[in-house]
């Protein structure tokens, strides 16, 4: 699964410069908050109405409290172009490397990647933005799934 996620990210990264030739509005920002897709701390590159983001989320196993790290990524389609102020709706798809965590009383534990689809709203006030979204995540076990959400505050470092 990690190899597939890496290949998707590399493909998108190689295709993004093709859109830059048309002088499409581009922004690069950092964000913090809570997100199953974008972690507690992360970054986003938005080109036109498309964005690619990722982040890191520290987590603990439910019973033992053992610390683990989950890395997430997302590809997002916005209703507004990069750098436009005001509200924008978005649809994101992506995954979290250790999104599913399981422990039982007999010492068994497991973690697994989770695929997530999310919808939400972004408000950009010209350099500072907030995102609020909800979605659903599932992993390779068809019986395992969970509702996902995100609340983020971001700052545009450069771009229009």
C-alpha cells in the first residue's frame, strides 16, 4: 500500500508542472489542526482548483499507549482557484499510513493504512485560511470503517 501511495504522489508531482505553463494561480501553505488526511502538521500545494497535501499525525495505541506516527496525503478539488478569498467547497481523497489501530486484551495489535474520502468548506481571508470537513475512511478489511473529520488553520507562505 505504501508503494502505491508513493507512486500516486510522484505521478501527481510530475504532472503538476504541466499546468504551471499556463500561469495558473499557485499557492503553497502550511497548516495545523486535526485531520485524518492532513495530520496535525502539514503542507499543501494548490495549483488552480487542484491541491495536493500531506502531513504527520502522532497517535497512540488504544490500550498500551504505545506511540506511533501516521503520515497522510490527499488530492483535493476546490470550487475556487488558488489565492481567491472567500468560501470554497472541496472534495478530497487520500489516505493515512497508520489510520486504523487495533489492540486486544491478549496482547494482539495491528495498524493498517486507511483510504479516506472527505467533503468540506474552506474559508480563505487572503493568506490565512480555515478548513472544516467530514468524510469516511475504510481499510482492507471490509468490516472496518470510521467517520473522519478535519479542522485546520493554514497560512499561505507564497503564491497569489
